[in-house]
C-alpha cells in the first residue's frame, strides 16, 4: 500500500525553509548509509537497537512486536524500519523525501513495510488512533514547527500508544574526553570526508526553533504540552559502545553517547 501526497514543485518565490531542508537531506540520501552514526551494523548494532525498542515498548527480553502497527517517522533510508520489521512489527515508514523513500523501498522489499510520502508535521492521510508505537531518530531537532508535529504524533497514536524519540543536542560543545577521543581517532585514520554542505547545514540550523540545541528536558516539556505523559529515558550508551563493535577503532572513538538521549512518551489511555 502506498499513500502519496506529493504535489507539483513549488515555484521559486514560495521556496521555504521546509523545502530547503527536504532538498538538503535528499541530496545526502545516496551516501547517507555511509555515516557510521546512521547505518545500523547487523551483528552488533541491530541487537542493541532491538533492545532499545523493546525497552520503549515495555516488552520483556526476547519479546517481539508481532501484531503491532508501528510508525517510523522520518524513516529516511529505512534503517530503523529494518529494526522494527526484524522484531515482527507491521511498519509504515514516513518521510517527505522521495529520494530517501526510494532507497528505503529497495531495502525493505519483501518485508511487512509500506511507505507514506508525507511531512512529519502534517500527516494528513493518516487517520487518528492508528499506531501502537511510533519512533523517530534524529528528527526532533530539525523540526520547523515542533508543537504542530507533536500534536500530529499524538493524534495518530492509539490511546496507550508509545513514542520513542532518539535525538541529541548536536550543538552542545564537545567535552574534554570526546575531544581526546577525536584526537586519538585522527592519529589512527584520517577523518571521513564531511557529508553535505556544512555551511548550508549550519545556516538551516540557525533558523530552526531548536537551533540552539535540544535536550531531553526541553523535549519532555514540549511533548507534555502536546498531551503526552513522559515515561522516562532509556540508556543510549550501548548503541554507541557495544553497538559499534563492528566498526573500526577510529570510527568507534569518534562516536559518543554524550548529549544524546532516548525519551519515551505515552498517549494517555483515557
């Protein structure tokens, strides 16, 4: 099943910040899975992500999502969707980049997965009370209208449905130990070439509501304002520790759980 809300290209005078963000990430799609912090390595990374999702869904160790309707918000190339389908979920991947979704479609072919071409802040073709669980990674900090988005996420979840937001304060200064780790990594191997236009990326960030950084406390407050109850945080260190053992030492040193978080929220059942 495919839900498609693609429209005609906007004329240049109407080109706005959201269009610019979509174009930026679409331009990065072809090399997105080359990012160590994005690609989920199957031997070590996948089990850690499965553990995180189970914790967010209050499942026991080894539990699965069979029978769950799950929404992967801003699914990108489908890495998180692969985690969800590996746990038996029926997954809908949502993204506003046709380029990203094209890659995800090839990756998830044959899986219990469908896609929606849609803005995460305006899920106009998704009915309310549809999903048991929703997850998003590295999206919240890029939202142009956070409260509108959170209202939509609240709407499409079933009463009692759970939301997992994995994100971070990517504008926070690096601490001493991370700077040391980066220094050691640079001695072991040359840094990977920067992906995307860094100046353009920074210019976009400067115009976003969370442009000065997003932490778990601020996100929790904003989600509560949208009607969610906050269930708490889950540890993310295993994702960037044990979950990175399939990568080279230099890449592992450059990764850090510092300033990252995983926050679980619940739509009240009443």
